[in-house]
């Protein structure tokens, strides 16, 4: 009997992984997406995540999706956050 193939993205979640949930309306518009940067629209954020981390996206039932992105990859994808002190 052969074992199941190994899927690296189904490996154990590490504490440093970034988890991002996406929820869609019945018309496929984005209803909610985690970690949305203030200067991006939900569609721009999803496009950026898919461009840099599509291997870490899982489609779920009920109009939902889920990213489990290693921290190092997320840090490259996510835009820098401007601190309040930098604006002064």
C-alpha cells in the first residue's frame, strides 16, 4: 500500500505563520479580508497576496478562503507600515 503524497503547504502550522481569512459575497466580491493595509482596497490586497503567496491559499466552502503564509514570505508581500513617529 502506497502512502499519500507529501504536501508541504499542509504541514503543521508554525507559530510564526500569518493566517489570513477571506470571505466573499455570493456575487464573488470580497466581503472581508484580514490584515488589510489602510491604503489598499480589499481587491488590491487579495491580488497582492495571490501574486506572492498563491501556494499558501486554500479555498474553503461557503464563500471563504484562507492563507497560511510563512512570516518571511508575508514580510516581503506586505507593504511597510508607516509609524506615527515617521510622519512627524
